[in-house]
C-alpha cells in the first residue's frame, strides 16, 4: 500500500527535526598563534582537519559504546583550543578540550598522528559516563586509552600488554587490561560505560564477567607470564 502524501511530508519533517536535535557541532581555535607550537599546528594539522577528526572520533566512540543518539550525553557543541599549557598534553573540561601548544612544538615524531590519538582520548572524556562523579580516575583514563587503542592510535611508548603493577595504574596499563576483559565478553567496555551513567562500583566486573577485578587482573597477568 502506497503512503499518502499527507502522511509522508509530516514524517519527513519529524525525521529532519530528530536528526537536527541530535546534531553536534565541532569548533576549533588556535589561541597560540605566534608560538612555535601554534605555528606547527597551522602547518601540519590545521583547524579544518581538527574539526574533522573530532567528528570522526565522536562517531567511533558512540559506536564503541554502542550508543544511539538517545543514549549519549546531551551535548550540542564541542570545542578545541590550542593554547599554552603546563603539564599534560591536553585536558578536557566537560565539552571543552584544551590542547598544549608546547606539546605540539616539542613532539619529535609524526605530530599529526599523535594529535589524532590525543583527540580520541580527550573526546572519550567528553562522551563517557563518569559514575555521577564517583568513578575513580583509573577507570576514566583507562577507558579513554582503551578507545585510543581500539582506534589504532596507541603510542609507541606505551607499556605492552601484560605490563604494569595493578589495574589501577591507569591510562595504557588499564586500557590493555580492559581490552583483555573486552575479549572475555564482547561489548564489556560498552556495558561498563553504560553502568557508569548512574554510579560506579568495582562489583561491575563481577556483574559482567563473574569474577572480581582482582581475580581478573591475576588471570590477565598469568596470560602474559607475569
């Protein structure tokens, strides 16, 4: 049976409004112009490319987390600022990413690829759930580096799988451990992130995998002969 034109038009309007309501804008600014890092950013990365990789990273994160538009955070705009920072290469404050111009200036390898990897990490912070502020930093940073790992942007100086003293070592050590857990149950990290929408507990590991995080870490280390 053919659809009546009177029904098709309102449906198309509703679909357009639905898509618009979940659209995200990405903006970038070089606030370090005149510095060596700002100049290198303009020459080797650029604002247009930055906005493109922010969008690409977001799509990858939503897919990794298995999130439909209605599942994810309600954020309409994500911004990136290249600026003078002390300390870390970058940090994220809600929907604002701040990237160190000094890090760009001093990076000795392929700065564009490293930029991509850091953006995937920081964009994960934009979109991941944090247990209503109660999730420990090791799981937050571990999930962000897990996304970077799965996107094939692991840094060459990362510790190898099986290395580390504890799952709480955070960043790449935790990322490799989470990748191991994800191998035990496909979608583990996505389900962990979904649980963290309302809170956090180490018991999530038991709920999802049937073992405590301590048992899982012991199994993980044994797998790599440690």
